[in-house]
């Protein structure tokens, strides 16, 4: 049974009715299925069965919720992190430090130190200066930092421009042509234990050809490095596998991906790391919302929902499609624009889309919102931070609370300002 399904005419997450969650938690709210997380985690691992030595690291940025990370830790996933905050999130969830890889193009010295002090498994270096700094920091602590060099393979991932990372004009990694000489120099540093390569060419990738092209370039580089006597025994192949967001679109073929990886890396003789985010979490979550108004529009009515771009930014940022469905579908449909309450036209989830007929007060949901959903939420328009709910069979729990904007921002007057007059005093 799919994790989100109709039961007695009403949408459920596993065995829990979404109407029950809405009644008790309110809307908008993210709802996750524990079973869907576990299933995706296992499916990804199974697809890589023919890769003999591997470590799977969940890309925390996709969904940093403590309870979600805990489920993935139980599935023996480590963590791919990109900030000190994500390091903290992974450690709090009980992910072993040596099962953490630190990616990201702008790590700060305090973040590198936090990673060193925690004893994380690997740092993925994005450029030479970062390697020099990490070496210095590690040497000061009489340590050698385990590190991989991230390569920019100059491959276009054929995905949305804002989430493609492997082209030579992007900020990520070091140019493949400069990698050999740089690896040489970095290997000589006293505080670095450079022992492999990393690559990640983008996200929401469904065409395996660019991934294969990138991995083949890495293979060539491994051979060239070894020919010069370098040690290469870990290779991080990144994340990036896409999922289907709309009818007619297919998920990335993870089994074909596994077969491709096994074939391309057959003679690499290295432990492979993988950093899936979206593939694990996207389908495991929905954003539950209530219809505030159905407002007449020139060509199509506006369905004004209580979720907005601050809760789910993907449509506004990437023109992303999230399927919309009524929690109690009547079987009737209509063509409508779906918009949120935020004061920008960009706060639009769908334009002129044929959707379940909904009315004021009805509940509805946006599908495939478990990755880069709550993770990217903000308090824009002083809206509260959206809560998260985890369902596991017939149980559910709030795993992140709805937090009023003023508690998130913790604003204060400047000390030289007089107190705000109490307008309500008698
Ligand atoms: N590893 C690295 C180094 C990454 O930069 C990313 C994603 C991943 C792994 C995980 O990629 P995934 O398996 O999830 O595709 N906010 C955007 C997606 C940004 C992805 C950034 N990097 C969205 O909502 O589509």
C-alpha cells in the first residue's frame, strides 16, 4: 500500500487519518511516513547490492528533522552535512561521527574545527585553500584530517539550472584538469590524509547518462592519480537521483543506476560513498493544508490555501510541481490556481491546474514534499515555522512544533530605545 492513500474515502498516512492530524495539530503541517522513509532507504541500498564496499550517507539538507534522521540512522545511513548546524543535527540523531561526511563550498574555520573535534569520517574539499586551512587546523591538534577532493567534472546534469552543480561554470569542486596537480600538492600537507575523490553534479536527475559521464571522468582521474603513486581508496559519488513529482513523470531508475555504478566502478577497488537526499525523503512527506477561500478569478478561481511559499518554497524557487489532492475527494474536479496567503504573486503553487474540487474549510495536501520542504521553510510574512508530524503505522507524533515567528527571530529593541508604550493599559 502506498504510504499516503485513500481509506474509506479519506486520505491517510499509513493508518492515520490526515483529518485527525489536522484536527489535533492544525494546518499547515508536514506529515511524514516512517514506513516510506524505511522503504526508500532499503530500496536505494538494495539497488547498490552489487557494489561490494559502500557507505550510504543521507543528505541532511533534504530533511534535517531529528526523528527522520533517527529512522535513517537505524537503516545504517550516515550523514552528508554542509554546515555546523547539520553536524549538530546528525550528532543529536545518534549518527556516528565516522559516518559523517562534510560537503559544502563555504565551510568556515569554526565549522572545520567542529568537524575535527567531533571526529567526522571525511571532509570533502572544494578548493585548495580549504585543504590548506584544514591541514593547519588539524596539525595544530596533532591530527590528520581525512579528506576527499571534490571534482567538478564539467558535465551538465540536465536538471533545473538552480540545482545543477557539475558544470565548469558552477562554484562547486575543482576543475578536473587541475585535479591531478592539486591532489599532488594537498597530499604533501602534514595535517591532511587525502585519500580519494568526490563528485556531485546536481539534484533531481532522472537521466543517468550525465551521471555515468561524470563517474567515468572520475575513473580516469583515479587511474591517473594511482599512476603517480597516490592513494585513492574512498570515492564519494554524491546524490542527485530524482523522483516523480507529477503524473507522467518517472522516478530515476534506481536499479539501473545501481547497475551503471557497479559496471563503471568495477575495477576501481575503492569504497564508494553515496549521498542521496531527495530519493529517500521526497515521497515520504506531504504538506497538509486547509482551504481558506475559493476566490473568483478572471479565468480560473483562486484556491487560497493556508500553506504558503514560506512553508514550501520549491514552486516559487524552481517552478516545481507538487501534486495537489483533496483529503476527502468528491470525485469532481475543476480548473484553478492554487495560491498561499503570502503577499507576492510568486506565492503560487499551481496555475490553471485541474484539481480535486475543493471548497472553503476543506483539507488538502501537496504530495512529494518530504525533501526540501520543511527544510527550506522560513517565517516570511511573520508566519509561524511550519510543524512536522511523523506517522508510524497507527501512531503519530509532532516531531517539530509550530513556532511563532517572534520566538524564532528573538527580536529586541535596541537598548537606547524607550519601551513600547502599553496601549492596552487602562
Ligand atoms: N550531496 C551534495 C554535495 C549536494 O549538494 C546535494 C544536494 C546532495 C548530496 C543531495 O542531493 P539529492 O540526492 O537530494 O538530489 N533545494 C533543491 C535541491 C538542492 C540540492 C542541493 N544539493 C530542491 O528543492 O530541488
